[in-house]
C-alpha cells in the first residue's frame, strides 16, 4: 500500500465519522423539546384564528372550563367557558350571514414564563379589521392580555382581558357616568393559597409606591391603563419613569377601591397567579369629590426570588357599541 493510498483511506474514514456525528446531531436537535414561549405564542394565534374563522367553539380547546374573560362591552364578563362560547356564537352569526369577515393584522404577542415554564402570560396590541361585503372595512386597535397554564401537556388560558382604550378627556367629563355603564360583576372567587396575593393587591391599590416597588423588572412586563396612550412595556423602564413622580402622586387626592371581586387563581405550578375585579377611582375630597365610572382590572403576578411581583396590569372600560370608535373616527 502506498502512502498516498493510506492517506486517502484515512481521509475517507474521517469523512465518514464526521457524517455520522452530523446525523447524530441532527437527530438530537430533532428530539429537543419545543420552546414553551413558541408554544404559547402559537396558542395566542389560535385565539385570533377562532375569531377570523367565526368559529367560537374552537375556544373549548384553548380555555379552561371556568376562565375569567373580559370582553369589549360592559356586559361581557364571563366566568364560564360554555357561556362565553354561546355568547360569541350568537354575536358572530349575523356577521357570517352578511358575508362579513374578521382579520387580525399587526399581531406580535409578547410572552413571559413563570420559573420552570409551567405557566405564563402574554400581551399584544393587534389591529382587528371587519371586512364588510360591499362596504369599506372598519378597523380597531385592540389591547389583549392573558394568563395561561400548562396542564395535560398543553397550554390553556384561564384569564383573558380584551379591550379598547378610552380617552381620559371623555372619562373625566361630567357626563361620563351617563355614557358608561358599570361592568357586569364577576363576583368573588378566592382560596386560602391566594391570600398573600390578595393582600399585596390591596396594598397596591392603597399605595401606588407599593405597586411601583413590587413590579417586576422583566422586559415582558406590561401595564395598560384605560386611556389609549397609557401603556408601559418593560418593568424596569416603568419603574424608572414612575419613581420620580411618586411624591407628586402621593400628594394627589385620589383613592382606588375594589367594588366587585376579587377573583383570584393560583396556577397549578404555584409560580404565577392572577387577580381581577372592578375598581372605582375617586378624585378630590368632600363635596367636590368626583367618582369616575368603574373599570375592569386584571393583574398577573409571577413568583420571583423575593416573592410575588406584578408582571401585567390591564385596566379598561367596557364600552357600548356607540363608543367603540374605529381607527380614523
């Protein structure tokens, strides 16, 4: 055997070994578990598809049996999946009969996971378009947040909040209480394991400094107020903006009180949870005190090294049809 032949055979052996290693690496990559964040984002997309396809029954596979769901209107408060599906079916049937369709554009859900990845939350600001037969389409900017649990090897949502923003100029107007209706009550639901969360939630309502300090620093944090412009993304960014304003806010004469609720649920993994209820804001003192229309609120918490932290807050007013203004007026 010549030296050159030995070199060629050695080179062939090295090539075969490399190919074998490549095949093993490919098989290992194929066996990697799916990314929980990607899975949760896919479930959010399925929520949108259920609306686009006018198929509310698809929510049966996406929601837990007794979720907390706030819809767009004041009466759209649901604590039972079957009731929600039936209500949506009744609302969507006329659209299908007219040949209308819904499309979701600009969706880019942001997802956060609790430690261990057994539960999580999401938020998004998609644009919904109603395509109407023979008429110009209508578009709305929507805010949506939610909490999800991973059980039976799948993700399901146990709390979802969908809303439109409503300008503060109209909310603070003298006739606001005549135009805006109180949200349908969801009632109370709480267990002993939720008491630490309920205590923290009450302290947050009583003292805004507690809310600021107990907000997570995570990038996936979101705080959404009733006004369309009242949106903060990123916990550390929110705290950097809010802390310098705390003295001014503490001097302001206002109070927040939970008028309906709370409803609260701890995820199966014990690493995240949500609290919801209707809140009333009062401004001023004495005879000049102004009581604003009640708004719905969904708070989501995640467990971190130093205890529970706020990762999502979504406040909104349930708006009747005449106050749901499409994009462009």
